C-alpha cells in the first residue's frame, strides 16, 4: 500500500506546477539570506533577479504574440526616471515612485502599442526600436530636467548599504511578476496571445481582435519593465541615458531566447546561468555583447527551444 501511495504521489508531483524550475528557483532564493551574508554574492543575485525578470517580461511579448520589442530598455528606463524624478523634484517616497514608474511605462507601452502593433513582423520591431531611441534622445537632451549624461541622482530605498534588504525587494518583484505572467499565460487571454503569435489570420477568423490583444500584451510587459526600472533607480542611486541603450535590450533579449521563448520561467533561469559567469569573467566584459550575440545565434541555430526545451526533454525521460 505504501509503495502504491508513493507512486501516486510522485505522479501527482511530476504533473504539477511545482515541477516548474522557476518556482523552485524562487523558493530556494527566499532562504538564501538565512545562511549567506556576503554582499558581493547578494549583488550578483540582485542583478540576476533584475535581468531575469526583465527577460521574463520581454519573453511575454516575443514568446506569446511574436513581436520583438527592440525598444524594451527604454520602458525600463522610463520607469526608473519617473520614480527618480518624483523623488528628486517632489520628494515622493521611492516606495510610491516605483508604482508611478509602473503606471507611466504601462501608459507609454499602451500608446506605443496602438501606434506600432498594427504593423507586422520586422516593421513592428523597427517601430518599437525607433520609439526607444526617441525616448532615450529626450532623456539625453533634456538636461535641465534629467541632467542628461551627467546622471540623475536618486534616493536609495534604505539608509543602510546592506544588499540583503534590496535582495528581498527585487525577489518580491520577481515573484509577483512570475506568478502574474504565469496566471495570464494559463488563462483564456494567454491562449489568445499564443493563437495570435502562431497564426494571426486563424485567430482573427475565430473572432479574436489581434491588435487589441497585442496592445494589452505590450502594456503588461512594459508595466513590469517600469516597475523594475523604479527599483533599479533607487538601488543604484544614479540614472544616465545609458540605461535605455539598445545594448541593454540585446542582453535582455539574449536571456529570453536562451531561456526559451514562451516559457516565462526560462529567461529567469538563464539569467542565473549567464550573469554570474560573465561577472566572474571580468576581462571579457568589454566584449559582453559579442558573447551574448554568439550565444544567441548558437541557440537559435542548434537548440531554438533553449533551456526550457532542454528541461522538458529531460523531465519527460524522468517521467518515463
């Protein structure tokens, strides 16, 4: 009887959402501060969580509605500048400012989506890229307001420099984003997103409005970018237009593709693989984008499913 019960338990576990590597990773990370105090390691984990969550949000667009948002980093930067400016000019608390950044980036995403997502394929991607360049140009040249390349100082979340506190803040944001995106992906709306990404004409024939759902998807993705931008502003303490550069988008895009498009959790896991490795390989930092580019090309040619596809194949073998 005990053996049968164990078999049934294992079957339920194998088929449950608890087998999701992203969930397992977040669960383990929640206990890290209990046995680790090294500030450098905390900084590494914060970077991985930050970029992993950004890559999840990016993947939510490219992996579901099949639109590459080349201007993605600009929405991240817009959220950061919104929160930093509110704090610097009006004395607004960073804890309120980060949600203002979320709303502003979501609003920008909504407007940009309305303007660009009626286009298809590379045209939508190029328009998103031009929009990102335009936002970066505004931040760079409006020096009386943003201080441009000189950098905008932003108050920190905490008076102490203990990275453990910042780790928990970004962990909560990552968990919120993960569960929100997972819930949407498994809902009727998520099915519509997938249908549009796979065959827009068939989705349209089924009564789905592709433009409306694309704009909705784009808005959700940029909202998460804005939230994380607000965190970054009050974590790093200073913002420059570099945060909006296309190179930032390329790094995020590489993590999304390596993790596996449409998986949600894959980009998060990919960040914990690549960011620590690149951090420890400091002599290679100057060719960081080249490394990301080579990895991205390699994955797209030889294993387009990325880490998530590899996991599924291994998991199927374990399940037997």
